[in-house]
């Protein structure tokens, strides 16, 4: 009986420690804040790591400045190509007609 209580106490203690550790959350990105290389922030539900030390400014939100922030988790950039290929005809002054078509990239099939 005592062994059961001791085991339950140990399990509850370990759970409490795990909850306390997980409660240390990553701060939300803020303007006018100095960030060091390696600093982690969240922005719009995504986690970013600072890759260049700087003091943040309005407009320098992590998704807007990939030179300063790298996406860690919470989604991935969308590199998919959507829509249909487009073509444009150009007729220079000499009367010769050229058609330029823009299609899918060779071998590209969707998000990276």
C-alpha cells in the first residue's frame, strides 16, 4: 500500500515538473526589441529563430524579413504554383509577332 502511494507521488511529481517546464513559452515577437542570434519568437502561430542580431522595427515582422528570421515550426512556406500557364503575344514595330509562354517549372510538382 505504501509502495503504491510512493509510486503515485513520484508519477505526480514528474508530471508537475513536465508541466512547469512546458509552461515556459516562447515569447511573442515585439517591435523595438533587441534580438540575438538564436532567439526564438512566435508570430501568428508560427515559431521563428533569429538568424541575424537586430533590433526589431514595425514592418520587420518575422515572415516579412527572411534575412533576419528563419521559420522553425507552425507551418511551411507555400511554394506551390497555382493557376494555368499564361502566354503573352508581343508585336514589335517591325511587324514580327512573338509569343512568350510561362508554364510550370521543369520537374516541379508542388510544395517543397
